[in-house]
């Protein structure tokens, strides 16, 4: 079962997420999802 989380970001981080989303034609939610997955994968190393 999927879980939902709420993320609150400073304006500068939100702007970076928005920029990545536009660049890769993704939603902000998908950008955050991918960033979290990568961070968790990196922490396993």
C-alpha cells in the first residue's frame, strides 16, 4: 500500500524542483519522488 507524505520546501528548493520539472516535462510530485528514491538508494551504499 502506498503512503502519502507532505513536503514543505523553502522557496529556493521549490524553485529548483519546478525548474527540474519543466526541464524534463515532469510533475513536481514526480521530481520529488525521484529525488527521494535516489537519496535512499545512495544511503544504502
